[in-house]
C-alpha cells in the first residue's frame, strides 16, 4: 500500500503551536507529513534554516510520521522530487483564503496534478502568526502558550538584551 504523503510548506520562523496543531490533525488524514522549510533569500529570518529545522524536529518529536526538510526554489519542483502531489495549508481567517487560493491555483497551473488541502486552524490559534510571535518576543513579550517549549526558550535566547 502506498503511503499518503502531504507537504506542509512555509518559512516557519518560528514554528508555532498553530502549525503543530495543523500537522497533528493532518496525520488523521495522511500517513506522513513533511514540514518543508522554504529557504527564502528575500526575507530576513530570525532563525537560520538549520535552527528552524531543529526547532521543528524538537516540537514534533511526539508525532509519528512527521519530518522536517528544507527546500529552495519552486514548491512544485520539491513536490516532484518527493513524488508527492498534495500540499497542506492552514487557514486562519478569510483573508488567508484569498492568498492561499492564489498560491494553490498557481501551483496547479504549473502542475495540474497538484492538489492543495486546507485545514482550518483551531479556534484558539486563529490570531496566531509567526510574525505576531516574533514581534512580541522582540519587545520582551512572552507567548509560551502559543509556541512549543523549545521555541519559547530559543526566542528568549535570541532576543536577550
């Protein structure tokens, strides 16, 4: 039997409990989920790709069937390299849908075999974004309920003044 695989792409700078929630729920549908960290030269991340992968691995160690990898370039090419045709994405609010629909459509136009599966974010994570987390920690605010413990510690260490 072929395993059902989904690729969950993003920058994950940093990974949040909202991301982990999406992955955990996706494992009810898929046998495996690869969290694919985009190497994006146009953004200035707080954490290096290596740090993000380590934080994701620590944060998902309790979940079977999850691994983290990095990729550079087009998502459709990465999907082909993994022999996968499913993109996993989380949706928080209506504005996410418009943006995600554009990405899904572009990916499907480049490769009509690609399907995007959207999971709604759990209610307690609707407001949560990596940007909100970075901003809070950079000004001394702490959100330990919304990030995995390893991420909380890494953010405190990153923004020590």
